[in-house]
């Protein structure tokens, strides 16, 4: 992609430091890699260097050999996200795919290549697919959803409350969105561990992302087939019955889109907000005084550490000049929600209650699930802080590690400690409990309530636990979930 910038030179050779994973900018023409541990550890430092060297649009490397442009300016980000005349969401014109530079099995392909869903459609096709999604989500009773999140939260807290310590990412933030997803979409509870594992691989954009994509599609195909035979009061059944008359492939892709948006990003919103509440002095004082400024913490995270930090991918419909940079037709342009928000936040001293950030994107493709996402995160955090008000981080905040990947802002673990308490709500987990709501029930309002086993062995306690590597944290998450769903 030698002509990605009008003034850009040839693509750096493989030995160039621009491809080593470091966050430093290599000269005025070097690309900034966004896939290494250094970038994950301090992305805002990388964004600032991008602005200093390149201005509001920087040349970046999303994965080895996959190049694009990253918008780091708030106003320019809004302009790109809203401009449907110059920029398309449909990636089928991606130049590097057509010339073979980016292959179908690229680690970032599952997050960037075309799917017949609302996220990658334009115009009338987008309106049709998005209408099916918004109409189905609008049928979810927010009060029933809140009640279900609260009951699920109590169940999860009871599983670790007596230990006096927990990893909130592994034992809470990762599991709660999955329980809600299973309920809303009528999925089988027994599929839980595999779904968590597969979704994490997809978002990490590593070597296993392509296989994870195939596994998810295979699972969703089975879910759609099941709901065609036996519809119920769930989002899957509502999508099937929608007047848009979605084909099976379209149904699968809308569900995959909602699943992707409702699990990994939701877990990151919960975990990132908890990290802020437990480490920032602005919130700690209010928490100890009995006040729980959860909404303020969520807004702060959405401004500075949004779950999807860099996305909003667009493809220029033709060569065009934007902010003094020549953007070529068919070469991806991403918006850094995190960098754009941070720039705007620095310029304003009013972030509390201010929701003008770009964390939900903007324009025609603004996230349609903002309302349920906020409900899930708010209730999950409030219930946890209510049950364990004296909770604190088990390691210094600067020792927490982050998962690598160009798109998300995701903790690898979140260890905490607290005064142990007796569980008060847990019941034995029944693996045979029905996973879907009855036909006369609303999602979130059902007798089905999965409960983790009380026989999960307690972890060893210590005064301070060293943070785990992302790989070790993933293994422990899957071990925890598998034991839970099997009732072990």
C-alpha cells in the first residue's frame, strides 16, 4: 500500500522498527503499530505521538501487514462518521483485499471484512437490517432486563463472597453479559464456556480469530434453526418474525453483530468502570460515604477508556483530501473513539453527565443498543458495590495488564479483596434448566435463573496477588466457566 498517503514513502521493510510492536513513531513517514503489548499498556501516549507527528490522521498498522488511517480528532471523527457521501461502511471495496495484500484469514478480517449485517451496510440495505435490530431490541422490557441482571449479579457474587477475594473480570464482568445474552437470545446455558472463549479470540484479533469466526457462525446457525422450529419470547425469535423477512445468513449475521457488541465490549465497560471506581480518589471518597456515582464512572470510562477504543471503520468512495491528507479510495479509515474523546475531554471541564462522547459512535451507524448496555453495566456495578462496599484492588492499579489488540480497551484481569461474607442467595445449579423463556414471557422475566455451584474450590488468599498474563487470565476464565456450567 505504497500510495496510502500522498507524501508517504514505500512500506517499511519487515525489519523496520515500525513493525516490531513498539508504540513509538518511526520518522514522519512511519506507521504506528497498534497490535503489541506496548500499545495496549499506554495507548493514549501513542495517540499523542500520532497527533504530534501526523496531525489528526495518522498512518497505522492494525496487524502485521494490514495498514489504514486512524482519526484522532474529535471534530474530524464526527465528520467522518457522519459523511456518507465520501465514506462507505461496506468494506467490499477494500483495495488491499482485492490485490491480495490482506488475506481472508488475516487476524483483523473478522472485525473488518464484509458481513451481510447492519454494521457493514449502507443506504437502504442498512436501513432494512438496522430496522430489524432496533425493533427487536425495543421489545425488551428494560425493567425486566434490570431485574434479570440484578438476580444474575447476586448469583455471581454469592459464588465468591465467602472467599474474601475474586478476579472481577473472570468471575463477574465476563460472565454477567453472557448470562444476559443467553437469556435475551434464548441460547443454551451449556454453551456458555465455549462462547466466552470464542468471543475473546475474535476481539483479540490474533491467530485464532478466523477459526473463532467460523465457530461462532456454526453455533448461531444452530440457534436460528432451533428458533425457527420453536420460537419463543426472545430477540432471536423476534428477528425471525420481523417484517424485514431476513434470510438465514442475514439472521445469523445480525445475531453475531449483537452478540459481539453485547458480550466483550460490555464486559470491558463493566470492568473498566470498576477499575476507575476502585482506583480514582475522585470516586473513592464518595463510595466510602455511601454514595455510588456509578453513572459518572461509566461516563468517565466512555470518555477516556471506551470498550471499543478504535473502530468506526470507513472506506473512501473515491480519492479525497481530508485534513490535509490524501485518502485513497478503498483504503480503511478508522476513528479512534478513545483518542477523539480524550482530546475533547481535555478541552472541557464538564464530563460528569456529559454524553457527547463518541463511544457509541455517531451518525447513521450509532450503536442501537446503548440503552440496554447502560442498564446492564449500571445494575451490575451497583449490585456489586452494594454487596461488597469495602472492596479494594488486590494489586496497585498500575500493575493491572491489558489485552492486546487494535480495536478494544480490555483488562486481562481485575483482582480484588474484601471482607468475606456468607452467601445469601445461591441455590444449586441445575444443568437441565430450560434456557429459553416460555412463549408468554418477556426476556429477563423468566423462572430460569442459572446458579453457579457452591462447590467451586476457593482460591488461595494472599496479601497481594501479582497480576496474571492475559493468556493465564483467559485460561482461568475458561476453567472457572467450565466448572460452573458443569456444576463442579
